[in-house]
């Protein structure tokens, strides 16, 4: 999924988008993985959709989600792998 921008004024949206698209590209190069394209996940960008609905719509077993935020002059990136069936990180 597209990373969330948690920065004040949502000023890191460009970074969140860029990281998301690069991660999708890099994961897609792993032949053992089936990765949903950025166009496949775009409909869920900036929408409040329940997690189980996203999993069902995309037909996936796992979801990578993340966020970017700025704190004390530093940029923090958080990335999590979430099991689609249980919602466990």
C-alpha cells in the first residue's frame, strides 16, 4: 500500500510516494513473489478502507504498509509486513 505521510502539513508526500513505488519495483524483481503493481494499489491511497477489504480486493496474503514523518529534524520511515489473514505485524 502507499505509505502514509504523517509529517506536519503533509510535506513529505513526495517521499512517501517515492518510497512506495521504489519498494514495489524492488519487490517485483524477486521471482518468488507476486507483487501488486502501483496502479493496483492506487485505488486504496488516501481512502479509509478496512484492512480485510483491501486484502480481499487485492487477493493478497500479506501487505506491506508504512509511513514517513519528521521529528526533531530527522525523517523517520516505518515499514511493516502485515499478515492478510490475521492482521498481525
